[in-house]
C-alpha cells in the first residue's frame, strides 16, 4: 500500500498541530485506513502513556492518527513522528482571575477555544475514538468525540483499592459514561471484577492485556548504563513515578530496618515526580533517605529508557499500594529478572503461581519479609527466572494487539 507524504504541520491558536494546506486532512492511505483519535490527559508519564505510545506507533503506519491531551506538551515532536497530528485543550493552566469580571472573561475565552477545537475535530471525520484512561478523561473524550462512531476506553485502576473516580461521578453516572463506549478495556481480570463489584456492570467490559514489544524492550535493555555504576552488593531496581501509589515511603522504612539488621544491598528507584506535584514526594523521600542515612538507596529520577537500569539489577521490586496490571513488572519479566512484587491487581495473572516469583503482602511487614527472602536466598532468583520463562506467554505483542484491534476493526478475534 503506497502512502502519501505527510503534510507540513504548523501550530494554530486553537491549541493543535494540523496540516498547512488550508487545514485539510491528508488523504487516507487506502481503503483499509481509518482516522483514529487517541485521547489522554498526559503525553508522557507512566504505564498508561507507554501503552498510548505503543498503540499509536503500531497504528500510524496504516492509519491516520491524532492525539488529544489536556495540556500541551512541548516534547511532542521529539516523541512522535511527523505524520501523527497533535491537539491539546490549552497551552498552560488558565489564570483564575483577580475578580468576577476577569473570571467571566477567562471562562468565555476557554469556552470559545474549546468550541473551535470541537469543530475542528468534528470536521476531521474520525472513525475511531480511543480513550486511554478512566475518570474525567472519559468525559473529555466523549465531549470531543461524541460524533465518532467507534469508541473504546481503557481502565487501569483496581476500584477496590483506589476508587478515585468517585471525585467526578456517582456510580450510576460512571456506568452511564462507560456505556457511551462500545467497549471498555480492563487491563486485568481483577480490574474488571473490581468495577463490577464497586459500581456495577456497564455491560461492555472486556479484558485485554497490554501489548508488550519484546524486541524493543530487549534492545533498550541491552544499552549501556553510564551515569551510575552498580556495586558488588545485591541490587533491587524499581521503576515508577514518585507518588503515594508506588509505596516508596514504605520501601524506605523497610530499608531502614534491613540496614539496621546488617543486610548489604542497594536500591535504585527510577522515576520522576508527577507533573502536578513534581517535587513534593521527591522532597519527602529525600528527607527519609537523609533521616535514616540510607546511603544504599538512590533516586535516579526520570529516565527515558528505564529498561537498561532494570537489566543491571538482581531483582525487580515493586512496592506499590495498588496497580492495574503493572507495565514495568511485565517488562522486567521479559528482560529476565526475578520479580518481588506486592500483591496488586494482575500480579497473580503475571506470575501464575508463587513458584514463579515472590508475592508480598501489601504492607510494611510484607515488603520487609519479601526483600529479606530475596537477600537470604539469592539462588532462588535464577530458579524464578527459569520457571517464569516456561510460564511466560509468547503472544505479548501480536496476539495482544490483535485483541485490541478487533474491538474497532471489522475482523473478529478471541480475547
């Protein structure tokens, strides 16, 4: 199938990147091509944004793909190819206004800008809407994509552990919102069960595991690490944003106790702060490290390629309070690292049985005994990896993507 050259792009005042030729959409790449709008609050972040990247990079070769985020991300052109279009609601947070008249003027300006964006998106005649996250992002997606015929949304949160969407919806309202999509994808069976138990059954829930590009992960894991050198001590590596969910505050308390007991090991924490609370959690963790003299714990910050750091470790560690189905834990399994994981959604689906890794109770004591087991029995790591390789499914990429594509393509697929 011959593709047309992507049109030159420009920025416009309505907060989007579109083609220059009279703002016309480029011709489709063939009869099988579709126009797909992908919606999320962020462009960069954690597992959700990694899933979005993989989905877009998979689809853009055959389809016309555009991304819509809440706020503009200046790094878009560094991350995505030129043929992927970019829309955003605003370049930065709107000011609150010093008085009632200023607030009215700001609100009117925002409504006008959003209406222009809605009109532009409607003119582009999209075929498929992919909403990458639950909560208010679903509302944002259907607000801009209410005329798009095929709509699919994702849920990544265990509602029994973190029912945070109640800040935006009652249970009945959230069910009605989910029903505005043909399919709502749960990234693990535990998540599907939690939704049905907490808010009810919208009737369109399906389980599709996140696709993982094994060759890409292994290639990135093979890159050298030059900014830090590991010692000869056992090394735990953990990857995730610096927020309460990841349980790093508990992890540091555990490290303090293990250090007092004389254990020798290192911990690398790979990840940066949240965009809306970028430095507070990091400051709190740095204070804990200073308070307990944790010279063996390293906050490495955000890294564009965390896989090469995971490769350096003896164990991959997750201390999360809750997860949907941890992306980085699955990636660590592909890299060939033994897993030490708190008991969150998807962990038992990933490991199969406790014979394939260490599953920790989600508590201080659980993390303490899990890390202690890894340190006391380092030989178990190789056995876990061997058992995991036998259990590990071989359909991470093609079959999982086929399951997702079947939700908005005409072909059928058992998922």
